């Protein structure tokens, strides 16, 4: 008789492994193997490598059952000691959530650690908000949490407030001009112990001083911590205001938690600086960090969807199905594309000849390349608006040289282009609006974007307004322009294809196929630039007028929430089109189909998009992802 036959492992039994430590059986032994749930995920291991684990409590119970009088007294003492914790335990298990094994394990490991300085890097959709709330509840029940500060992106403040207060009854207040608490008359950080605030609200210098003057926090949490960035340019380290705030709070709190599903943005230095916030002794440099990456395991928790399971051990997430749709440009599209390439190559050549003076133009051409990869409609929109900016720039130059007639002619031309671009009429109100847009554009051109701002826009750093900043940079960076650039842009615009883009036709056809199979199918479409988003909305509405389209783009939190709610209504729109604003903080698991109309350069950005639908709570079959691929 084998050891397995004599002592079969039972579901839920605790076992010990010499390499992976203590864990629990989630699938009985079959053919000499059992499936075990560890903190790092599930593993299938041979039964012979496992030893039964008997806790101290179980030992006491066994001895008590055997009539050991001393053990019985110890057992009763243990039970008496646990009584004060029952209220807290009942409150936790009665929360309006489904507790999952990976969340409970994480809560236990962090709550029992010292010091508590960790990066929770669980994959998108695994419930980092819930894990944080569980940690807060656990620390509060132990009497170890009086003061806590949640620092989150502006668009997620209300989400956090709702989750922490309505689901977990943690009584947090919102700090800010439109929240529950302000610092107009006194130091709110000293008077209030549990606050949620946007990172943009806190990073103001005067406010950071008030934080320093307030008592230290027991726990500070940064959500979407990949926004805490520090760059290296040559031998110089440039820290963003977000990062400086994190440095301040790091030294003004006992515990620090960073949350991000995508903490590594393809830059070892940025990731190393993020890890330095948690423990500066782990590595001496980014190279040392990469060489000794195992050290990061002491401060980083990373679980993927493959690691997560239900309490009964069954699979938690459906498998993804990815399909790449290729297409070939039409003759008209190819002609426009070739003309655009000549324009861009000439821009790059001029930028190279100008040396450092030409870097801004080089950044602009790089941005145009990325916009063109999204859609011809997006690059067409940006070219039209750059044409306006060039006309205004010429007017400003003439104004500086006191050439009044030439100045007025340039500004008049700019106003004509503005009326055409923004669909303004000829009445007095339209004239006022054209004047306002012209004045705003003058102000922006006179201000000029710094080289660092242009560099950041060209590289599309991962933040909500990145695409808008990139488009603005391509429009407004006109200090150095190509010779006769206005004429060249006009000639380029004349070659713009009049028919619907081939890539758009592919998307329209795919939507029709989906809805013929299931008319109730909900679809999420991601496109980076506003020109693509506006064009897609018009074309889908035109092709399928009864299905409905809602657009989620940058703006205040209310507009984003309203768009999300509309899409989730039972009879709401069947299509949601998202810009970069939809990558974080929204939950769209009631949909299962996602189209990447364009692909971001950063794979972490792509993962954030997919995480909107592929998350816990999705009751559909496997989510399906479609991306476009151009064949030139």
C-alpha cells in the first residue's frame, strides 16, 4: 500500500513543502499528485514531497480530545483570548464582497509583516482596492491604524470613497475643494485621521508643507503608483512632483503601500526609483537590481490571473482569445501616406541639420508618426490645427516686427481656418468664439512648450492626458517650421482620402458579424487620439444607427462616470469608445469584446486596456480581444 493510499490528502488540509513553505490542498491527490494553493499561486506537486502540517491550535485540540487536562486549560485560555476579535471578524466576513484566497493570503502576509512597505503589483482585475481595504480593516481591528491617507488619481477619488465607506464602513473623508474636507482655515491633515485625496491636490508645495507639519500617518497608500516617476537624462535625475510627494510621505508615515498592476514601464531606472521608495538598501543601481532581482520579492507582491482561483480551487478567470485583423491600404490611402512620409522625413532632416535647436521639430515629427499610426482621420485633424497655429505664429512674428498689415492678414486667415475647423457660423456669437480661440492660441504659442514637455509628449508617458498633450505639442510647437510648411500642409490635406478608411471598414464589418451572432453583445473600442475617437463615433453611428455609441474621454470625473453608467444600463449603448482616459479606474466586465483600434507602444498600456473587461465578475464566456495590423 502506498503512502497516498494509506494517508490520502483531504480538501482544505494544510501541508508543508520544503521549498514553497506551508499552504493548503485545493484538489485531492490524484495519481500521486495534489494541487496546492501557495501565496505565489497554485502548484501541482507530488504527494511524497508534502508533509502534513498541524498547527499549534490543532495540537491542543488533539490533546484535549485525548483527555490531557493541561491541554484543555490551554485550549480554554486560547478561546477566551480570541473572543474580543470576533466582532471584527464578523464585520469583515459580512462585507459586500466575495473574499478570494489570494486576497486573504495577501492581507495576512502584509498585516503580520514589519515594516509594512510593499508594492502590490497584482494583475489588473484581481482586486487591489479590496485587498487594500482588507488590510485597513485588519490593522484597525488590531489597534494599529488610527491615521491613514489614500493618495489616488483625481478620476478615482469617488471610486475609492464609495468602496471604502459603503462596502467596508471605514469612514474616510475626501480632501479637496469639492470634497468633505478643505485646508482653507486650518491644517486638515492634522485634524482629520482618515483622508482620501487626489495626487494633483496634494503635490502643491504649500500643501506639502502642511502635511509635514501634521502628525505622521500610520499608513499611506498610493494608487496607480506607476505615476510616481523619476527620469534620468544624462547624469541628471529629474523627479516629477508626484515622485517628490511620495518621497515626502515615505518619511512621514509608518507603513507605505504602492498599488500598480503595471509598475515597470519598460525603463529599469524608473522602476528602480520606485523600489527605492520601499527599501533603499535592496540594490545600489538599476543594473544591480536586475542582477539581483530576487531581492525584490521581499517588497513586491505580484500575482497574475493564472495564479488566482475560487475558494473551491476552480478557475477564476476565463481564457483570453486574441485575434489580429490585417488590412491593406487603398490606392488613395497609400498616396496620402507616401506624401505624409515625405513631409515627415523632410521635418526630421531639418531637425537634424539644426542640431539642438531642431530637437523640438524632431519631437513634433515623432508625434505625427504615432498619430498617423492611429488613423488618417487623427493625423488629418492634427494637420488642420497645426496649419492654424502656423498662421497665428506668422501673425505674432509680424506683430513683433511692427508689420501691421501682414499681421492682420495672418490673423484674418487664422480666423477663417478656425471658423471652418470648429464649425462656427457668421453671426456675432460665432465671431466672439473665433476671437476667443484665437486669443487662447496666441497665449499658448507665446508661452512655448519646454523641451522636456515635448520629449514627454513624444514618448507618451503613461498618464491620462498623454494623448491630448501629444496632439497639442504637434499643433503648437511651431517656433521652428519647415520652409513653406503651410503650403505643404495644404497640399497634403488635398490628398486626404475622401472614402471611409479601410481600417474603419474592417471594424464596421466585425461589429456587424458580432451583432448578427448576438444582438446584445457589448463592445469596447480603444483608440489613442481624439481625431480617431471622433471619427469612429460618427462612422459607427452612421453604419448602425440603432445600437448606440458612448464616448469616454478626458475631462472631469463626473463625465467619465456618466459615460460608464450609460454603457452599463440594460438598454444602453452597445459600443463604448475610450481614449487613454479609460485605461484606469473603470470596470466594464459586463462586456467581453475589446477592439484595439490602434496599439500603444508600451505593452503595459495594452494590459491596462484589457483589464477593463477581463476582471473578476465577468460572467460571459472568454473575453475576446481584436487588434488591427497594417500591411503597407
